[in-house]
């Protein structure tokens, strides 16, 4: 993949290995995406419409935004299981703020502004807490983030007493329902986040440090990279993006349900990252690949649903895609 | 870590959870009436036997250095298959659920050992697939079990005054403990987790043992599904969400290292009971009427508990590393 950022030396990176298998493994996810689109154009009725485009785009937005953070975490050799719970927390707190249940609001506009900022900051702080557990207490990422996976949704449910919070507030819901030139605002937000993260991973010192840590943490530490600092920032970013995704989901639904917001999101995000071609052991990552991965999973599901296959069967197909993608990835490393 | 510090660490992990469990039971006994009454004890054991079975399989998988995320949806699949077969009798229902679990376990074993895919991602995929199969078989709704064949006894019945599911879990744990501590299979499991390459170079059948461990984990999850169906009178395709993480938490609280190589079956059981009792005590506390905490506090307290345990473990292992 042309956008794949790796820690391999340039010579090894450029060493050309031709052959069908090589092309398949390097560009597999792109080929799969193009094939899926072609198949859909051929068999799915009304596929080439603006509406289908928008439906599929809005379905993947939250997954991609969370997936970007997950890509960065996985690039350092970690994992973040708490993303779904953090979405629930952000989604539970925002309505509490703009509905004035937490504290009296001097002006509705302030409430809306705070409803954007505070939940995202709280999610980011909790993400930083994950990073703190991982770096300061040396707890394995899967266990460290398991803590908030278990407790986080409970916190959101305690905040709202498990109740559904319904609202109708167009100025807040712009993040999930708004359109700019006919394109959903959330899709624009997603593209901006993907582009920024891809640029950061490839072009900035911070991005190179992330990959170096994932490639060989000990070597990275010995070469003077502030490992703990970088990891904490990465988990913070993952938490922050989860918060944004949580706001998008509740804005789209016009309701916040702490029991459901972000449920299973950690698995969707990890699946998108894996299908996108990011190495799950760290050291090699592609943010645009994650976008492609999420699109593939969504398009397969859409294709099956639009052609009358039950949603449950689509789950089995998703499983097969994940295994196939990771298996192909392994083949390319040999 | 050298062997001495490992032993210290292992000891604290093993007895720490037992101490915490005893402390929690004492707390409940002193504070609440009927806490140690037969009804409460037996219903806690009955309900938590499903989680115990799942955690036992998870314990073995984690000792090999792997992880099995598919156990929750495997249990759901097992419950659906068992419920569908329950009209034909107890044995078909039981074997059906078990077979469904073993089938998922076999998939995991194949993907992990033959395709060499990380356990985390392999079992994530089979988790989705098992969930999809459960929903397809159950037609997206819960499947009620037959009450005529006595199948529900597997979950609701008693034998010698002790709940049948608790018997099943108890026997499974005894067998598991024997296998881990007194067989070459068990030692190979520990050796793989300690250092897989070294185990392989010593000529231990690492791949075969790993495959069997995933198979066993699937089978135990299927069995948990059978109990689930029998206990609640229905096969539940959407049950089991989050069971895998509950099981991992129980194993970790029990002092088994997630990096593999160290672990104990007994303290996993203690971990399950500990997490299960938190919910029980919450109910009793609400019953006293001093405070009223909703059921949602359960997960917050569980999370806080997990945090406490891993933080203590981390501090201890840091100290033992410094001492070494």
C-alpha cells in the first residue's frame, strides 16, 4: 500500500517483489474495495445513487473515527478495548449538559458549546488514564483498557440511571445530521481526521516515534524516544476520538442510550484496522487502510443486506473477511 | 523474572484472591442476615456456574499465552443448539450444545495453529461467526426449551441438595486442576506459555496442545450455553455479550498472568466467585435500605476491583523485578 508507513529501512521497503501474491497482499484491500463496488454496480439495484453513497458513508463514520485512534494504539503494539465505553460516557454526558441537568445554563449556546467540549475532554482524560496504566504501572494494554471497558459503560449508566435521553436540538445534532454541500458533516469530519492522522503518522516526529515503539520498544527507548509520553498521547488521542464518535452517534439518533452507544465498537474498530492492513503486533500502520477496511466491511454487509441475506449471515461473512485479510497479511511477511 | 520472584508473585496471586474472597464472605456474613443461608449460597453457585465453566477454559488458553474472545457467543450458540435439541431429551440437548462449542473451538484451533493468526484476532472473528450462526439458527429470537424431557433439570435441578450446574462446574474444575498439575499435557500447557519456542525445541507437541486447549475452551463454553438454556428455559442467541471479558477479568483477578506460563485453576474459581459475590452483596446492601445503588454500579465496582487487583499485581511484580 502506497500510504503504508513502516519502520523498515527504505531499501527493504522499496525492494520490489513481483508476482500475483505480492500484488494481492500489498494492494489486497484496495482491490477488494474496487471489486465490491463493481459487484454492487452490477447486481444491487439503485447502488449508484447519492442516497446509497450517503447511507454507507454515515454508517462507517463512527467506526472509522474510532478506528483511527485504534490504528495509532495498535501501531505502538497496544490495544484499546475501552473505546465503546468511552463513547457511551461522552454520549451520556453531552445531553446532561445541554439539557441543563448537570448545572444551570446561563445561555443555551454556552450549553451546546460545553456539550461539544466537555464530553470529548472527559473521554480524552480517560484515554490518558489508560495510557497512564499502561506506561506507569506497566499493565498490559488489553487488561488496562479492560478496566474501563467494564467500568466505563457502568459509569455512563449510573450518570443517566440507564434512562434513554431524548432530545431535539438541531444546532448540536449538526455533528451527526448536518450537511455541507449535500455531504454529511460527519463524513467530512471523518475525512479530516483520517487525513490529519495519516499525515501525522508519516510526516511528523511523533508519528515516527509511534511506529518505532511498535517496531521495537526496547530499541526505541534506548534511542531516546520518550516511550511513556508517546504512548500516553496515543491512548489520549484514542479516547478523544471515541468521545467525538460518541457525540456523532447520539446526534444521529436524537437520543442517548448509555446501554447501547458504542456497544461492540472496540471489535468493529479492531476489525477495520486488521482488514486495512495494519500489523496487529505494531510497528506498521496505515490510517487510510483502516478507512478502506471499514468501507470493505460495511460494503459487504450492505451488499448482503441489499440482496436479501439476513444480517446474521453477514456476521459470518465479516468473520471470514477478517481471517482472510489477516492471513493474507501474514503471507506477505514470509 | 527469576524463579524465586515468580514463586513469590504466584503465591501472592494465589492466596491474595483467596484472602479477598474470605474477607468478602466474612463481610457479608457479619453484615447481612441470611447471607450464608442455603438459599443464597446455592443460587449464587447455580448462577455463577456458567461463568465458572467459561473462565476455566479461558484460564487454560491464557496460560498458553493466548486469549479466547469467542467464548461468549459460543455459549450463546451452545444454548440455541441445546434448546433446539431439548425436545429429544436431556442427552441430545447436552451433547448438541457441547458439540456446537467444540465446533467453534475447532475453528479457533485451526485458525490459531494452522493459519498462524494471532489468537486475539482469530477468536474475534469466530466470535462474530458464532454469534451469526446462533442468530441464524434461532431465527433472531430466543428459542424456548422443552419442559417435558427434563432438560431444564440441567440448569434448575438439584442432586444431593446441590445444584446440578454447580456439580458440573465443580467436576470440571477438579478435572482441570488435575490435568494442569499432574499430567504431561498440563506441564506442556505451562511450558508453552512460559516460552513457546523453547517448548517446541524441547520436542513438546506445542501446536497439538494449543489446539486442544482452544478445543476445550470451546467445549466448556458450549457446556455453559447448555446450562444457560436450561436455567432460563430458553436458548438465547444474544446472551453472552461480554462474557469473554468477564472471564478474562476473573482469570486475571485469580492471579494468572496474561503473558502466560503461570496460572492456577483454583484461584480462577475464586476469581469467578469474587466477581459474582460483588453483585450478590450489592443486592443485599440495597435490601438493607441504607443506600440504593442501581444494578449499573455492579460493573463500576467490578471495574474498580479489577483495577485494584492489577495495580497491586503490577506494583508487586515491579518490586520483585527490582529485588531480582
